[in-house]
């Protein structure tokens, strides 16, 4: 009868940690707030407008180098492979400078929110300036920044993480 208790103490004090099954890194949860200008239609986007959806986030310059394009590509593809659940996912590019993205790029990644966030408090919630452009981040449906994916992201593994989260999530919009 006391075996489970003894085993739990042994595992706790030997600091045994089972291998996790998620690919992305869980990060300290932070409630993301703030506003930015949506460059698609020059309207104000409030982070609370995205509540009820899982949000894939990237931060980059409007010039969008090769790494930036790669992140946008994986965000789009990971959303598409979710099939009938893709409506539960949004894509957000927080542009951290005054450069407007190329019209062809905007057209290619239609459906992504292109948001000028240079002077917005939103960027202050996403790690440090040095690291925020290296990752794709995930915000949960109640507005919490909760995960980041590795710098050289594997789209398949990222897609599996998102599929698992969509499956276990009880939050509907």
C-alpha cells in the first residue's frame, strides 16, 4: 500500500524527470497585451482581438531576410496541415521596424496579420530583443505566450505539437 508513496519520494529526491513529448520549449507564461497597426488595412490590432485562437508569432524586420521567410513559410504550412482545425489558428508577424514588407511577400502569406509593433508594448512581452527574432512563438487562446520553437525549426515536429495542443484544448472561440 505504501509502495506508490515510496516510489514517488525516490523519484522526487533523485530528480527523475521523464522525457517530454513536446518539441517546442515551454517558456514562463506571460499574458500578452498591447496594440499595433495592422498593415493589411491600416487598422488597430489589439492582442485581445486574437483571444479564442492559437496564435503563431514571429518577430522580424519588414525587410524579411531568408530566416524570416522560412519562419513565415513554416507558420503557414503548419496551419494548413491542421486540416479542419486550421480555423483555430492565426498567424501574426510583429514587424519591429518602420520597413513595410514587400507587396509580393504580403500576397504570398495572405491571412497573416502583418502588424507594425516597433513602438508597441507587445514586443516587451516576448523575451529579449536579441532572441525574439530567432524563434516562432505560440500564444494560447486566452492570450498567454507559452511556447517557443527552436531557431532552426522542424515544421513536422512543430505541426505535431500544435495538433496535440488543438486536440487537448477545451477552449473554443
